[in-house]
C-alpha cells in the first residue's frame, strides 16, 4: 500500500515550520509502503504519547547500574513536568529543534519524550562530539534550544552556537531542569500532548556523510512507531517482562530503538548504562538479569573471552548490527551460549533494521531477509535488478524512507523510489541477503560510521598539516580501523602524540585515527588523483610505531 499522503502543511501542528519547509521535494522521496495493517496510522499521532500510554503505573520502565528504578507512572509524571517547563518557562513551540546531549540515562530518555510530546523536534547528539561537530549540527538544523546533562555541557558551551539557549540537567544549580521539576516549579498536572500530524517531523538524526559534512535525517512521528511495529514486533518479538540493555547511545538510532522505543512499545523495561563497553555489558547482564541485548559484532567478539566469569543464562535475544556480523563470530557465540545472534542491517536514513532474521530462520554468514513491512532487492548502478548470486547495490523501501534536511545528497540516496544504502550485497537463490562490502568511502569501525573526509578536515585544521588522507584498514577485531596519513609543512616535527591530542579536541574519540602515518607526499596519479589503495599497505616505513587510539 503506497503512502496515501505526502507532508501536508495544512495538517501540521508545527508553529515553527523550518523542518517541514526543508523536507526534500516530493519527487525526491522514496516510495513509502504500508503493507501491514498496523502501519496504517491515523493522520493525527504523537509518538511520545503513544509510547507512554498503556502499561500500568507500577510497571518498571528504566533501571540504572546504580540501582535506580523508574516506573511508567513515574516516567509519565516526569515527562509531563518537563514538557510544561519546555513550553512554559523555556518558550519552546511546536516545530522548534531541541538538542539533547548527555550519557545514556533515564533523564535523557525523559527529555527526549518530553520534547516530542511538546511537538518539538528532538536532535539527540553524542556526548562524545566536540565543539566543532556540535556547531555544524546546530547550524544545519538551526537549533535554538538545548537540554544538556551538566557533565557534558562544556563542549556545547564552547561551540558558541549563536542564539542557542542551553538548559542543563543533573546539577544542583537553581536553574537546573531537574531542580525545577523536583522543586515543584513545573505544574503538577498532566501535559496534553501536542496534536501532531503523523507526518510531522519528530526527530532529526545526524549521520556522517562521505564528504565530511553530516547529513540530517528527518523522521516523522509515525516512523518512530513503524520501526517497532516491523522489526521489533515481527523479528525481535519482545515480551512485557523483558529487560533490554545494550551499548549504542541514544544519539544513535540503533540505541534509540533498542533501548527506548522497542521496550516501551512492548510495555517492557530497559537498563540504561552510562558505560556500556564489552567490559561493562557482561557484569550488567548477569547482575540485572538482562534478557534482550543490543550491541555490535565487535562487542560480541570481545565478550567471548569473559563469558565464563558471568551467568548470562538470563539472555534470550541478542541483536547484532552496526557492522557486518562474520559467520565465525555467530558460530562462536552460539557454541558458548546456545543463543542465535539476530543479525541485521539498518541505517540512520531508515531509522532502524530492515533486513534480518531470527531463530530457525537465521542463516549464519547472511544478514537475513526483508523484515515484514519492508522490501529489498539488489540492483546495478542503473537501477536494474541483478540476478541472484550477483553482487550489486542494496536497495530497500518500506514505511520509513530517507529524507535529508536540505541536502543535495538526497538524490544519491534515493533513486527510482528506492533507498540505496551504500552497501554491496548478494541475494542468494533462497532469498537471503549476504553482505559483501561498503560501496562508498565510509569507514565502519566497531559499529561506528566514520567519514574519512571528516577526519581529513579535522587534520587539516592543524596548522602544521598541509595534506591529509584517511582510509579504513581491515581489522580482525573492529572490522576496520581508521588510519590517517599526513604531510606536514617543512620543518614541522612529526609528533604523532601531539597530533592525536589535537584531534581529540576536534573529533569524537571513536573517529580519531588508531594509526598515524607521516609521508613526504601523498601518492597520486599523473592527473593528481589520490591513490587510496596505496595507503592500505600494512607496513609503511613512515608509520608511527605507537598506533594507539581512543577506544570507541
């Protein structure tokens, strides 16, 4: 069933119409499909109100490693108080973009729900992102308000975004957002959710582009529910007594779905971990009896060596996404735990997973089949389907589609009504889709998408760097690692540690190169084209001998 309506400004609840006005032209949208009955949403829909409705007040919704427990009733009350403050004291109106920044906590989730319930547009960023990155995001989305964990406010303040009103939470200052909610400044009454249209923009999720300039992916209120009503309902199949946990932060749509949207849509609960690397996940799973786990293949590989020290018999569903899941990792996890990893591919442009398989339908070494509600095919560069067994570009369509915020790259991602993910795939004769490689210059390291040109731009901001090139080198543990090549101005010292320190001030840690190679010149053709393949040689004589980097 095709989308019965495109974005209609006359039905919007947005007073600030920036997001709607900057949607791509309708002829650049992918075809949207609503094949499943549950995807035929009403025209008026507020996804935060939908997620908060239903479960009894005393049912748990969020837990923390320190033992805090939030109930659905408590969450509803906090969200309503926050929404009152947003639309009252802070002056947020429907359609305003509100930046959210902080570690993964129940308060960050509550702020996200309050922003959406108030009809504003959530722009959740990573706590790791640096001032330059934050400034660019705010410029692109024209962000006027920010709710920021007090522990993560310094970089945001340093970004010096013109006109940005920053309100902190989690501190003890009189103006702190939580102080105001707990002191009774916010009205102690339910907040009536703004009557948003199902196709009003609810969130803008930023993803790295291969040019280095981030792309803002705009998603509607109905999209937030659609990812739960497709992948979660039909593949993951959560239960109300499930406890979710995982490593991806809420600034990634993988984490937003797996730790907030999916459990709440099922009336279940989530353990929200501020530190969620492989070393923290296993003890948290064992202590809190987590049943549904979301993380990247890198983490599953890393946890294999520690499994014997923890009781993980509570786990019943393990989801892997963010990078390709090797068959060897799948087999090793299955042999050690008896659990079948649910592999999947998703994209920020499409909000969450659209090809996957679970239980007896899993074929190790493949990603899976189209999730119910989604269609997928493999096609050539001209948009024609290729034969089974032949590699080509993965193309998908379903209830959610790519809509970049005022970005000409929309024409690259959407072609002929299909979303072209940038992945090379093979469709096997039995209908399963097998990953081959990335079709662009994106580096995927430990589940993080890293645009080489963005790292290059950061390198070139150093006064001693005159040329830079960044590539992703294959790595057995992380999929790929970022390797930077730099040409310095004459007389400059080749100090890898100093250059790393500079990059840590410019980039999120996971984007920083794990190896820095100094060259006299970058390899180029006679016409000046960079020969990237020559930079992938594993042992270059000028390589920095101490290839340490920040852990993602």
